[in-house]
């Protein structure tokens, strides 16, 4: 599943900027930029950003642009998974058995 979402947002302090969300392979990446000739920077999503992502994904389900299973995955990824991890980032391949190989 590779899906891209994007929208513009206004902030009274920072001005207008574009938010870009990539969902691919069980991971989610949030980036943003201001203006055409600026670099894309990592974006730490707020609760409003997460709600907007779910809302945008919800609009695509009836039009069959994404499946119900993809929508559920996006909802799961948009939640904060813990303070020690990046929000919405799934870590694969590292389990309790990994520690014994680390020594």
C-alpha cells in the first residue's frame, strides 16, 4: 500500500505551509515545506493533523480509492504509539529474541 495525502495549513506565527503524508509498507512519514523553493522537513504531527489525515482517508473509502483494510491501517498508524518511538512509525524485525543476538 503506497498512499500519499497532502494539504495546506495556515499558522499565525509560521504562515502558510504544505503538509505531505506518505503511507507505505506499514510506515507513515510526515513532511512539510513553505514555498516552492524550500526543502521538505520532517513534521511532528499534532492531534489536528492526525484527525485531518483520518478525515482525508475517510473521504477516499466510498470512492474506492482505498480499501477498508487500508483505511484501518491508516487509522492505526496515525495514532501515537509511545513516547520512545516516532509517532506512527512501526518497527519490524526487532523482538524480545533480538536482545540475545546483540551481545
